[in-house]
């Protein structure tokens, strides 16, 4: 999977970037249909505090899966985004891609 990582107007630690890339690569290994991915880290100022935003977009043949989460730190926002992605990927895989032969529902 080709992965594009962007961090606009914020500093993301190299450890977090490495963790995010490894996690998304593992996800791509689990779901072979994923072709490319885009990961955005953004810091936005809210009325009360600074919010960290994580946006992940994955491209599959005929599908684009997108998730967007906000939290007070990148780690929690990224973990929540990955959970949402896994849920969407499970739904997409069993709805739009063929099941193995001999599969009984």
C-alpha cells in the first residue's frame, strides 16, 4: 500500500508517525483490496482548547473509505480512527467482495 502522510500546522512526533504508518500497513496486509492511503494530522483551535484531528482515507477498487476524529491528543484520535476504519472495512469486505468458495452464511 502506498501511504501519504501529512501534518499541517502541527508537530507530530516521529514515534507517532512511525506507529501510524506501521498500523496502517498491518491493516493493508489484512485487507488486500487496499491500494493507497492518506493520513492527515491537523491541529485546530477550539473555543476551549486545541483539538488534534486525524483524518484517514483509504482507496480500494470502486470504494473510498474515510474517517475523521478529534481529540485532545493524536494517540487517542488515531486509535479511534483505526477502530472506525476496521469496522468500515469489515462491512465493505463482506458486502462488496466475493466470499471464499464453500462459505456458508
